């Protein structure tokens, strides 16, 4: 693995565009990913980073609880809770 996009799921799409509920377009390389992602505003990138950080923390907290995350469905619900909150946030930058 000589590129970040080689790690499972990393190449699946832009973190900002995914927040807009669009279909992910896979990146063929790190260079292609950077070329696309760098077109977004700093506020869009910061909000996407904040959203992913919240998802990661929410999932790690659930893993640490008794019973953890029993199913993939439960994991998807945890992630969806954060994504729904992000989507409704008044701080979310609007694209376009």
C-alpha cells in the first residue's frame, strides 16, 4: 500500500460530497483525491472533519460500553445519529 486511497474504503469518495448525500465516486489515487477535495472551502473541509471525528468518538464510546456494538445495523445507526445531527447543524456550511 503506497497510497492512502489504498486503505479499505478511503478511495470511496469525498468527505464533503458524502455529507451532501451524493453517490461516492471512487478516487483512483491520492493525487486524484487531493485534486477534488482541495476544491472545497476550508469551512466545508473543517465541518467534514468534525463530523468524522464525532462519528469515530461516538463509535469508540459505544464499543467501550457493555455489549459493545452487537451488529452492523447497530453500527450504522450510531453513524446515522451523528450524520443526522451534522445535517441539521446550523453551523454546517452549505455548498454552492
